[in-house]
């Protein structure tokens, strides 16, 4: 005969399902918003890093936004062709190439980032500010716990 699940097991599985469904719903809204600006989510993430950090080695961008080097190269090429970023060779190490947001890219992000931020704020608005802070703390603890297992 099959042993019944404990309350802890049932709750852990329910948390996984609820977390997954919530993440999908939120990301669907975020991605739809990003696509409305003519960008993929990877392109947006790359521009966001460059907008915030300035010139950065291309390899470090991939580490920050968790995409593969092949995907990174493809998206860097697309953004460069659109005129939103440029590649800058490192003067001291030929193996390193920097990505830098262009004036056109900065103007685009100056326009779209506040709109995107408002959209995300609206989506997260189903929780109070205090609940959002609690959720951040709880999800950080959950992530650290999962990484340590």
C-alpha cells in the first residue's frame, strides 16, 4: 500500500506549483511588454545591463543575465545592427571585447524603461509594498536554500 504524503510534502509540492504558475503569469506580462518595444527579452536584458553599468565585457553580460554565449553573440549582433550598442575592443587584452550602449540605445531606453517599470509595478501591485518586501526576503531564502541542497 502506498504511503500518504506528509503535510510538509504536500505543502512543498503546492508551493512549487503556485510559484511556477505565478512566475509564468508575471513573465508573460513582462515579455509581452518588452516585445511591444520591438525587442526580445534577451535584447532588453542586455540593454538594461549596459544602461545601468555602462561599458562591460561581453562575457560578463551573459553571466549577469544567464544566457549562453551563443545566444549572447546572436543578440549582441542584433542590437548592434539596430544601432543600440557597439562592440569596443579592449586596448590591453585582445581576447576581451566590450559592449557599450550607443546614444540611440540610451535614447530608446530613456523612453521605454520608465514605461516598462510602471507596467511591472502595476503587475506587482496585487501585493502591498510590505508584502513585496516580505516576498523578496522569502524567495531569496528559498533560492539560497535550494542552491545549498
